[in-house]
C-alpha cells in the first residue's frame, strides 16, 4: 500500500498554497457573489447596473496599476527565494511603480469627461486600485507563504461584507457602497505592508533607477497579455453599459460574476503550480515538460466535467441565486459556462506553459489577437443581441485563444 505521507511532504508547499488560494478566492469571489442578489433587490436592477459598470471600470484601471507583476515578479521571487537583497529591491521598486501608476490613473480618471455625471461614485472608488496596488500578493506567492496574506484578506473582506449587508438598504446608498469597497482594499493594503515588515522581515530599501526600469521591462509583456486578455474578459460589462444600458448590465452581471467565481477555483490550481514549475523549469526542463503534459490531461477531464455539470444545472442555479423569472440570465450563464473549460486551460497552457518557457512575447501576441477579435465581436453582438451577444463573444474569444496557444505550444515544447 502506497503511503500518502511522503507524497504530502514532497508537495507540502504546493498543497498549503493551494488551500490558501482557495480561501483567498472564496474571500475575493464568493463574498461578492453572495451579496449580488441582495444588492439587486435593495438598489434595484438599474442602480445596481450603474454600480457594477463603475466598479468594472475601476477594476480595469487596476489592471494598469497591477501592470503584470503578479506573474513576472512572482516568477522572479520564486527563483530567488533565498536572496534577500534581490527580494527587498524588487519589493521596493514594484511598490514605488504601483503607487506612481495609481496617481497617474487617478489623473486620467479625473480627465475623462463621460464620468462627470457620477464623479463622486468614481472618486469614492479610487481606493480599489490604490489598495490593491500596495498589496504584494506576488511577493507572498513567490515566497510560497500565502497563508499570511490570505488571513488578512479574509478578515478585511469579511468586515466589508458585514458592513454592506447592514448599511446598504436602498438605491441612494450606492455611493456608500463604493466607499465601503474602497476602504476594505485600503485597509487590506496597509495590513499587508505590516505583514511584509514583521512576518517576512522584508524592508524597503533605496531603489535604483536601473532596478525600476528592469522590473518594468520584465513585467511589460505580461502586462500587455493581461490587458489583451481583459479586452474580452472585463469589457463586456462596459460595452453593455454603453450600448444597451445599465438594466442590461444588471441582468448580465450575475451570470458573469458566477462564472468568474467558479473559474477562479480552476485558476487556483494553475496559480498554485506556477511558482513550483518556475523552479522546476530552472532545474530540469525535460522533467518539467513531462509533468506539464500529465497535469494538462487531468485538467482537461476535470474542467470538462465541471462545465457539463454547470450547463445541465444552470436553471436551478440561477433560480436559487437571484430568483425565478430571469430567463435571459439563465441563457447567459449557460453560454458562459464554456469559459470554465476554455479559460482554465488557457491559463494553464499560457502561464505555466508559454511564460515559464520564456515565450511571454508569443503568449502576449496570441492574447491580443483573441482579445481584439473578442472585443469587436462584443460591440457588434451586444448591439444586436444585448447580453446574450456579450456572452457569445466571450466564449468565442476564449475558444480562439485556446486553439492558438495549443497550436503553438506543441511546436515550442517538441
């Protein structure tokens, strides 16, 4: 009989980080998902749609602040886990870059004319990207010590959830809702800085201009990949708000949020594997490739089963979630369920595969091709088919990206 203990000890760090990421994703996705039907009833579909439209734009601006460091810096820290000098220098440089980007993004936001009608709502939300900008998840992930940041985020997001549940009662509370969100990210950011200093024993150092430029270069390709991928993953809500109105956004958003919440658990597996494979790639490339394809086979099976299960249970899930009578939302949810299969595999083949093989530029190009086609389709289909068109365009973009990545990775690895 095979003993489980040696297997656990061999992969203890991966398993520990895997469960920490599960908790972190529950905090980041499940809490907001639970509160959606409550907010729809208390704010009304249209006001809720306006809030989600604003939150999505602020989250998109957060992509500019994040830049691409969640992958490039994680990869770097994973390779130099025992080099305190490189870690401190990287931590300081990236923190400075993100704060600077947050200020630039705020300036751009103030200059955007079409936000003026809801300027207060957007200004109350700038802490969403300021807060996330100073939370160095990449540092904890690269050091494979996710339990610390998970604990902080869990406590902060739980407090935000409780505050929203009790304080948001009517449509006029929408600005208060955004303020609660922004405070939760700011508090989480400050708490994470304390953890870095006193738990990880990492301090800010005097950064050099050369270090800042180097980190910007290292994150550039992945930044472009992230922006390209989110052209279709995050733009649907914005496009729907522009061409179909806030009410359509209010009906589409619950389906998309649910799918992204479910998909976040598929991404956990990849995220937990990423730093492990980064080290393996450095030590033994041939063994890395063999393990890579073995895991890929299991992910195909797992994600396919999950997708089929969601398709067949979509009516029951939506009825239980936001109530009966939302036929369009059910159709959106059923279509978007394919994102779990395509998106999960894209994440694995693209990040663990191409990025770890130093093919970031190639991955970036494929993502932008898919993203641009997906966004163009979203504008056209959303105009004629509203939310259903937006759902179709997202699935098509994910499927196209998976086809392009798999076609290239066989050539690169063989």
